[in-house]
């Protein structure tokens, strides 16, 4: 009877160790994937100052285009 209990105890401990090992492997895998995503985000990140500069340049171009359209429309009135 004691031999069966010892065998069952060893089996439970081995099963718990296998589950813990598998869980540890999955956590490490997930951690590696998160690190890759963080690295990709850091490499492709656009700083706010660069974005604001690009938006300002785009607005300046749009204002110039609007001015040209306004001059064109005022020079050629509708018939």
C-alpha cells in the first residue's frame, strides 16, 4: 500500500513539474514575442516633433494651393 502511495506521489510531482516546465516555456516564448513587438515599435516610431513638422509643411502647401485656386477662380468668372 505504501509503495502505491509513493508511486502516486512521485507521479503527481512529475506531472506538476511537467506542467510547470511547459508553462515556463510558454511564458518565455510570449516574453520573447513581446520584446520583438517592442523593438519593432521603437524602430518604426515617429516622434511627435517630426509628425508636427510634416503636418505643418502639409498645411503650408495646402494654403498655397488654396491661394492659387482662389486666384484662378477670381480671374476666370463664371459665364
